[in-house]
């Protein structure tokens, strides 16, 4: 009896807990990110739903529970060092979202249309822009890179054309998308239709300072 009790005590693992105060991101979303349930990059352009997910960041045995009302994440596990590492990982995602301003210049010769538009959008968020007068739908998702450049995921629908491309800009650089450049930069159409004739647009992203 004594031996069995001693063995039970020796094999009992004490559970440690550690709380993290979240500042910029909803705790439940942060928990979803660090557990690999939410893609870090918007996957609207990828037909494979698993792409964009990078798997779990937490070590085995570490669990995380969000408390949105309190603005906390509760970590638990058997190892204090693992919990400290989990908090450090979560802090990498708890950052104020950068914003990107997009300036658009649109030309459609056949529609006799010239126009400009500008908006700001948060990093990794979608911006949808439509012009019913020429049947244009644009979807743009920016990603601010560590080197200060901007990657823009662009989806364009116009008439029978439905195409997607990925562009990488230096901050403040503009790029023109037309029938010629769309193919040169590796753009792909999801339907057997050519890029709209006489149509082009310029995109210029600028990272906004905090």
C-alpha cells in the first residue's frame, strides 16, 4: 500500500499555469492562430484550404484558453519554461496591425472611363473595390514584409475575365496591370478568357506610419 502510494505521488505531474494580457488582438483569435486553426495569410486565392496554416506553435502538453471579456489567454502545462515560451510566441502575434494605403488609377478605353480611388486597409485584410459602370470587381489583400516591401494578392473580375496575381512592391512603388503585364508577371485566369481589351489599372501601395 505504501509502495503504491509513493509511486502514485512520484508519477503525479503538477500542472503549471501562466496568464498573458493581450493588447491588440482578440484573445480567441490569437489562440486560433498559435494553434494553427486560422491561416496567417488570407487564403482566398488558394484552392487548397490547408495552405496558409503553419501548424501549431505551442509545445506538446501546453494548452491555451482565451478569455475575451478579460482580455487574457490562460496557458497551462507541466513545464514552466514551455509556458514562458508559449507567451513569447503569442506576443509575436499580439501586435498593432499595420495599415497600407492603396492608390488606384483605372483606365478603360472601350468604356471611355478614367478614374482614381484611394483607401487604407489593415495588413492581411481584404479590400473590395467595384465599378458597376464598367463591370469591374477588384479584391486586394496586402501583406507588409519584414524588409519594408508590400506583397499584394490581387483578384480581378471583369466581364468573362476572372484572374489572380501576386505582386511585390517596394514601399511607394506603382505597378500597371494590363493585358501585357498580367501574363508577364505570372498572372493566371481561372476561366478561358483573355484580359479585357483596352483596360489597365495602376496600383500603388504605401505603408502608413503608426
